[in-house]
C-alpha cells in the first residue's frame, strides 16, 4: 500500500489505535493465535495481512529496516556508495511466499554535519567510514537523548532545529515511554500526526583501524519513511556528529563486538573485546549508555577471545557466545550490571553456561520479544562447514542448546544479521554471508524459517535474489564491483 494521508490509512490507523487503547491489549495479543494456547482476546483474530500493513506506518517500534553501510570510494559520483536503507517491513509477509515481489523501497542517505552551523554536507565523511569499525543500530522513537538537543542547540541550523523539534521533551531515561497516546476518538489531523510521528534511529560507530580517529561517532535519521518529503528521490536526511566523548573515556578499539535490545533497554549498548593499539585483545565486557554518554566496564571473560557473538536479553542479562575456535558461552547477569560498584578490569564476574553444539566466530544472535528465556544464534565461521548453515536455540531456564532442525540453503559466514518477524517472533530471518570489509558478490542472501514447523530447510526470500541486487548494487547502476566494500549490515 502507498502510505499517504488518504482516508483508508486514517481508518486503519484509527482501528489499530483502538486496539492499542483497549484493556486487553498486550504485545502477545498482536501475534497470530497459537494453536496450543487458548487465546480469547478479541484482537488476536485480526488477520496477519492487516497487521503487517498497519505495522509499516503505525507501530514504529515494529518497523524493520535493513541498512547496508558501505565504504566510500574516491569517485563520489558513484550513487551506490555510502549508506542505503531497504524497508523490509513491506516484504516480510510476501517474502514467505513463492511469488514474492522484489523490494523497491531502497533509500539513500543525504548526510549533514550536526555540529556545523553552516549545515555542511559530509556525505563522504572519512570519520564515519573507517575500516575495522563496529556499528550498532539503535531506535529511540519520537524522542532523542537530551544531550543531542542540549549540546548542539547553539549550532543547529534552522533545518536541523525543525528536524529535531519533536525531541524537545526528551529525557535520558533508558526505558520506553508507557504513554499510549491519544484516544481512539482523535480527530483526523491527530491521526495524521500519529502516522507521521518521528522514529529517530541512531547508528553508533565505535573504534577503527586508525587510533587518531574518534572513538565513537553517531548518525541520526528518522526511520519513519512517511516523513520523507520527496519519495521519488528516495533520499533520507541524516545528521552526523563526530567525536562523541563518553565518560569516563573508553579505550580505542577495533573490531569490537556490540549488541543492544531496543525492545526493553533503549539506548543501552553492550560490547566485548576488540584489539587495542598494542594489537592485544581487550578482555572486557563493557557498556555505553547513549542516553547519558556513560561508559562502564564490568568483567573479563575466563579466556580472552575474538569474534564472539553477544545478545542482551529482556532481563538485562548479556550472553557472550563462541569466538575463534570456541563453542563455550558465558553469562553476565543483571545483578552484576546493576551493581553501582566500579569493576576492576581483571575481575571475572561472568558465569559459564552450556556450550553450543558448534564453534561459531562472528555469528549473529537475537532475543525473542515475548519470551524472556530464549535466544537464537545462527551462522558464523567454524571448523565444521555446517556452522555457517545452521542455527541454535538456547533455553536459559534449562541451560540447554538445541540445534534448529532446518538447514540454511546459503552460507552466512561472517557478520550476518538475524531478527524476528515484527508480528510473529517464531518466524526468524537471517541475512548476509560476509558483510564486513567485503565485495558486492559476497553480501549473500536473506532466508527465513518458522520455528514451529520443524522443516528440514530454511526458505530463501525474494526468489533467491542476492542482497546486492535488492539494494541495486549492480552494473546497471554503475557499481564498481572491484573497489566497492561493505562496512556493516544492520537490521
């Protein structure tokens, strides 16, 4: 559906708003009925197709974007360099069919300098594009961290002030707002405002291969694509700020591992390791609170590792899994994270949990929205070839790993991304083969799997069209396949 201010969009928005306001509303109520569970909530009978349609523009926290951040090249006229965003919310459902249409909602970023009063364009910024950097995608809804509006207030240009106007009431709280919004009887103008509300997202970059570069940068953009004024241009206005200093100052790292959970812990990023300028592995689990610009370290692992995979669950536990030639896993519990005492970097507060079935280095992992004791990890590099074609589920209550019965059709070798469907978390997606510092041909494919079906194979989305074609990185679009390199694939 084309998203506009038409009466049908207002009708659907009002319908879903009434569900949101109802006394029986819960996140699980938006999911399709579970055949093993007697769900009597009236809104559980909403057709899945209608829910997917509504999600695209009504529930910003359930939108899904696939963002490809590529290395910049000297020839700045190459339109495929820089950052591209593909709106996959529209295609999650169609991707589950044999007749899926190819995505057409691919947008480019027009990057401006957040710190510069002259509204300087830094689309080809060498600060944000650094080799061996790590990137995390954070969602903040309609409010930004207070430091954004306070620290740079004097240097904002009129256009930037207008862009950030919805954030003047932001607070540093790390928990999502519980306010349900206007009543179902809101006027049409209020409903339009709901459809076009801000959905601020931040891409955080940490570290690089150059110790002279800043330790942490951010890129801010509005992820609600309804707010793009010129849809035909497919251009997203983004604002970049270099050299964001955390307190206390964090070490300069390259190839660190990061994870976040915007569902429960908005603006909180956890990381582990990376290499110091001395080339040694920095054996520490740390956090960055983007709301308050606070950095903190917590614990060393029992053995220093590189290439680990991390997940922050709904209970604020951090799981650190695998690594180079490793299937061992450790857990940093919530009580350690919430402890106000500053940790010594040599102390080990992580506890060992069950080993995975396969060694996994640079794999992908995610939590489940409505399930506090399960996480899934997939892909990665290991000594066995099955590693890059498989996924495993961890049950925290039983301390047990279970290999997902379905085998992936395509390899997901290094730095893939994995996520749950916005409506039904039992449907899991994985994207990417080798997505960091690699060429176009190695970007790989997108696959999906329904954990309830116990099938032998995953399903390749979009008629097995590779990611580079989905993003338009083709010879037809003048992509330099020999020199184009990826930096990160984010979802």
